[in-house]
C-alpha cells in the first residue's frame, strides 16, 4: 500500500507533464489569426500538391501531386508530377507522363538544371517500401531513368540535389512503428536523420533531429537548411568538401516547418503547420480542416536572421500548407492533401 501511495502520485504527475508538454510543444494553444497582405489570386485544381519547386530561369513550376485521402496513405496511389507554366496568368497545367503505371505517390521533389534540360528526383512511397525515382525533363517531356532504393531510406520525406548524381534526403522518423515512433511524434524524441549520397554510397551526415522534414541548399553560400517540424526549428549547416555537415545553429520558427524553398535572393520560404495535433487529426480524417502558415526567413549569418509571417489561415482557404514559393508578386502554396494549390498575390 505504501508503494502504491508513492507511485500513484508520481505516475499522475508524469502523465500530466507529458500531456502538457505535448500540447504546448505542438502549438495546440496557439490562436490562429488570419494574416496576409494581399489576396487569393487563383486556385489550381491540384490534389495533394505536397511539394513544388520553381525554375526562375525557365518560368515554370514542378508540383508533386497525389490523390491521398489520408496521410500516410493507406492504399497504393498513382499520382504524378505536374508542370505549371508561369509565363502567363493562364497557369497551364500539364501532367508529365512517363509511361509507367507502377504505384507512384510522390512526396518531396528536387530538380537540377543541366545544359540539355533538368534532372528531377522524387521521393516515392508504395506498399513495397520507399524509393527515390530519377527522371529527365526536356521541355514538357518526362523520362524515367531509374529507381534508387537503400536500407538508409527508413522514412524518406524530402530531398535536394547538389548535382545530377549527389543529393541529400531526410528521414522524418528514426522509428517506423511502436513506442519509438509515438515518442518521436508526441514527446519530440529527436531520432530522425539527414542522409548524403555521394554518387556511390549513402551515409548519415546529421542526426538527432526532431522530425526532419524539408531540406534545401544555398549553393552560393554552401549552406544546407533542414526543417525540424516537431522542434519548430530550421537547422543550418555548412557543407564540407566531402559532403559532411557542420552544424551552425537552429532558427526558432514557432511553427511546424515543412518544405523549404529558396527565392532568387536566397531567402527561405516555408509552408508550415502551426498546430501539429490539429494537422494530425486532419491527416487521419478526423478534422475537416487544418491551419496553414507561410513564413519567410532572411538568413544573413550566424545569429543574424529574421523570421516573418507572410500568410496565416485557419484552414478555410486551404488546409495544411506544406510548401510555398514566390514568383514575382505571386506565391504558390501547396499542401499535404487538400484539393487545390493556391496562388496568392502580394500587395
């Protein structure tokens, strides 16, 4: 009895502490106040446009799209990559077909411009496992080159190409099931990683990240950015000659950061989830909407940066924003599983 009298209060306090920490650290108590200095210029009927990237030199966007009803998907998907022409306000959308009817649920994407076109990579999730699909894009013609698989792809989320053979990708979990996965998601246990492929082999170059999500590179300044969605942080690294990473600092963002895009001035544009528990309920089909947020980071050097809120929505306009990229005075905004991509126009 004495033992029970001692242990019961301890368990109760621990449980209350766990619940309180989870609610606070996931943004549950944050008040979502709509904010945007502009208007919704156009909506594009694109289902689950989870990631996108823009070619500023050739004025087009590439969007990964799949018809997911739940996230993670419960059935095989046959999504694809969409080419969106940005040369006119018609925003012509062209599905890029490559002749395969194999399951394709594109997640994070990256493209690298070459002399004769682009090389494109996409994270793919199927019932058989995870892979990275490699393509060539010539004009509006897509050609599948190969499929990459490796045990290092534990739970790949996003990737960024350094050139046509080298790339980094994030594993958003270290555990894929059980108590370990629950601890990562609810306690913020930092077990996710960044993997580097040097053209021949894969190796871990960053670890102990709380849900490593979006990733991008500033080749001009030799910097790598990694979104820690569960930590509400962006991790900044210097890229070493051999591909290794040297940690510089964390940028507190106060929101669940997702994919990272860079504009022509090197600013970071990030789609984010201000309330992670609400997003999780939405992704499982238990909520009709989830709030959205876009932030912009001007990173100058260690300790010298600004984080600005560009757009905040309660989910009425679009749920669960996951990526944002500017084009002139427009901003393209994608999401995890809504049925449209927004084009915002700034004042």
